[in-house]
C-alpha cells in the first residue's frame, strides 16, 4: 500500500514538470503545425492546472476543517439561544434566584462586612452581553465565538465561587442572628440551584459541541455549594 501511495505521489509531482516542459517545447519549437503546437500547449497547461487545483483543493479542505468543520445542529442552536437569553436573569443583581442578587442584597445590608465589586461584575456581565449581541448578528460566524463564550461562562462560575466564599466567611464571623442566617442560607440555596442548573446546561451543550465540531470549548465548571 505504501509503495502504491509513493508511486501516486511521484506521478502527482511530475504533473507540473511535464506540463511546463511540454508547453515550453511546443511553444518554442519550429516545424510543427499550428494545431499541434496549440494542442501541446493546451495539454501542458491543463496538466499544470490539474496539479494546482489538486493542491489548492487540499489547502481548502484544511482551512475548512480548521475553521468551519461543521455547524451546530438545530437543537444545539435553539438551546444556545435559550441559555443566552437567560444571561439577563442569572447575571443580575435584581433577580432573586441569582447568586449575584444575594451578594448585592447583603452587601447593602452589611456594607462593612461584604463588598460588592461592581467593577468586576460589570466587566463579566458586559463580556457576556457583548457575546450575546454578536450571536444574534447573522453576519457573525457563531462557531468562532464559541470558545470565547465558554471562557466567559467559566469566568462567571469563578466569580460566583468568590461570592460563595465571601458569604461563607460572612456567616463564619457570627454577625447574623439565627433567623438572619436561616434567611440567608435559604436565599442562597434557591439562587445556587438555579445557577447550577443553568451552568449544567452550558456544560452539557459545550461537551456536545466539542464532540461534533473542532471547537475546543471549556467544559468543566464547578457547581456552587451550600453555605452555612
């Protein structure tokens, strides 16, 4: 099999050489009828073109494989759209089932103990919103954005982990009454469950995308845990 492949490769490499030699000899040689010269030049040119398009074809396939191996399935595209729509809720400090709401709410109640980092929040939120806008733009190739999106979701989960640690430390300091502590843990439990479900859906989608395309999305996201 290897001998046959080597033979084919040698023949393939000879195509442009034979084509050029045939064309040059035919063009500059005297004594041949015009039709013979024209035919020889034509055949030589066709041999060169055959080799050229063969090589370009391989390059084209390589580029296509590298950047546009496949598209999202219809089901994946719909799920992606739904998850993107949920950004406004899960990345909000006004939606009660968001960990960011719990963080913001208790930073307002206990500003000396919990600091709401509005700059960090705005940066991550703006990143996700910008990607959401681009995904809704038909002129943008969504496949190229997927890796950045998975990184943005990964950063969101790390951000939520920081909130978890902040609230855990706040409870550990013992500044809350038992009633206040129970209220905080209950609010966190609801927010945690909603956020983890959202992240789990992202995890599942990114794993599927990694299986069906050449995009390498981040697919590991730590789930939030209970505090208290």
